[in-house]
């Protein structure tokens, strides 16, 4: 176990933590907006109204939140890869 392994492990753990913290908030808000949008769709269906399929502020926000969550997840995945490489390198 050399210094390269330890550096890779530490960098990987840090990136996992950063990625998780960056993905957690947007993903939670995205799920909330998604549930709210489904509720509005059910209400419109029950009411008998025609729902416009155009872009709404909520759909734009959901796209942005999904993108932010994907970036955070990507950072965490890079961290996992670094930890794995730390175990592979001798």
C-alpha cells in the first residue's frame, strides 16, 4: 500500500461525499415537483379539462434539477472509480 493508493482513496471518498451532497438537494426537489405535476395531471383528468402539453415553469425546473442531480451523481461515480483504482494499483 503506497502513497498513490492512499491519495486515490482519499480523493475518491471526498468526491463521493461532494457528489452525494450536490445530488441530494436537487433530486429531492425534483421528486417533489414530479409528484406535484402528477397530482395536477390527475386533477385535470378528473375535472375533464384538456391539459396543455407545452413547456411549463415546473417542467423547465424539473429539467434543471434532473441535470444538477446527474452532475452530482457523476461526481460520486468518479469517486467510486478512484476508490476502486486505489485498490487495484499496487
